[in-house]
């Protein structure tokens, strides 16, 4: 088994993301099916761990996510280029772009050294949009997202992040962050942006090996809507996914700073955006059922469809994860056969969102479900 922290998997770790599940899970599943050359789909692809596992095993894959941040990171898992291409692109953009929109709020003034912020804004304005990117720009964008915020180093020559002291997986709320820095007299250091990006991108082992799927096979859209599935041009045969936890509503807000880099506002947008309905167990199951139905409608009816789902509930929700998942299958209107239900056994089982988000004090319970369409 390939370990998630291996240097060979640096591309999968190009940007920390709080909804990631262990790489071992999709690798283990895909090894059962790789001989049949499956088409893999992850309708909640997050940072693209399923896509990276498919790339590792030479399997074609599609990903869908409603978060532009997730899509930007996941696309990098299917990008192919020489490591010097995104670095040269970064140098060219920094030289040619004079940013016109440099935030002057107390947060940005304290989060970044003025010179560093100017370089970040130059890259922000110079990079093409998510729908027009090249493989090199995809890698550069994901690398910047991965370096955008994180802890301060003891020695500046080892800097791996561009910000003042911050978490890696999610962005601190502006008012809290400013108070934190002032109380501790923490100043944002002047960072050599190109040097930090080189340190990250040069570690991306395997980037030059052609991926079995293009970056265009990562789609930004709501998996509850059939519209996004109409862009999936190959019928999936294996689904590997992990839906958002029931009760976890802050995905968009906790990625606000990375969303800003992608062209979003320089402040937190507290609107819910497209996501599963957390208005109750029944509503959540119905929302999830729409996704399962869309998947079934995108596949070949006469062929076996395998669906592997890692599903969990935050402890504070105090509901039965297995009951909600089974209800979602019923709500889909599709005939599914539940093949197996097992507690997640990965090293970080139940902790991937609970720990990263600091939402609860104990790990959530996760289950691995395997279902087949009847």
C-alpha cells in the first residue's frame, strides 16, 4: 500500500484541505477493480484524493465539487507538465502584472508583508480563470493556494507559507486573526514568493508523467443537479466518495481566503451556497438521494455500478449515520443492494473533519459502505 505521506504523493498534498480522506481508502478500493479498466467518479471530490488514486493506478476518473477552491486543487491531481513550466509562468506573471486590486483591510495588512501581498495579487490577477487554465497554470494556482496561509517557520529560509501565523487547512476569521497577531506582536515576514513556490512544486514527483484523464474532467457544480452530470461524457462504473458530514455547514466560510485568491470577495461570504440540505435528517437524506439518482442516470443501466461511500456524522449532531445513509439510498428511487457496512479503519478514521475544523472535541464515527445497483 502506498502511504499518504510518501514523497511520491506530494502532488496529492499540494494544498491542505479539511475534507480530505486518507489516500489508502480509494487506493484499496480501486485495486479491486483496476483490471476491468473502470471509469471512476467522485461527486464530492474535495481536494481530489480519489482522482489522485486513479492517476496513480492509471485509471480514468471524473470529479465534481460545488466549491471552486476544491475544484482548483482537485484539477491539479490530473495536471501534467514539466516542473519548470508553472515556475516560469509565475515569474512571468510577477514581472508583467501590476495588480490593481490590493486589499487594504486590517486583516490583509497584518496577514501579509506589503511586498508579499503585491506578488500574491499579481498572481491572482494574472492567472487565467478556472475554465481557461492550462496544466501549468493549474499547478501554479494549486501551489499558491497551498502556500497562501500557514504557520511561521523558526528560520525564514525554510518558509513554506506566505502569511503571518495561521492554520494550514482553513483560514482564520479576520477579526480573530488581527487580535491574535496584535496580542502576540506577530508581524508578517517578507517572503520570497517564487522561492516558496519552487520548494513546493519541485517536490511534485510524477508530475511529468501523463495522467490518464485531463484537467477538464474535474467539474465545478452541484451534484444534486443533473446539469453537471450531463458534462460527464463517459459512463462511470465505480464511484468512490465521501459526502460532507451531516451538520457541517461552514465549508465555504472556512476557505474564504483561498476563495478570495480565486476571484472571490476580500471578506467572508456567509451565504450557504450550493450544498446538501442540513435542515434535518430527512432533508439531508433527500438531498443526498438526488446525488445517488443522478449518478445512476449517468451510468449504463445494464452494467454493474459499484458505489463506495465513506460517510460520517459529527458527534454534536447525535444522529445515526447508517440510518441516514440507508434513507438516502431509498430517497434516490434507485434499486441499490447494500453489499457491506464497516467502520472506517484508516489511521485517521473519524478525525478528518472533526480535528481539522476544531468543531468538536471527539472524533466522529465514520462508516465505509459498498452498494451495487440492482
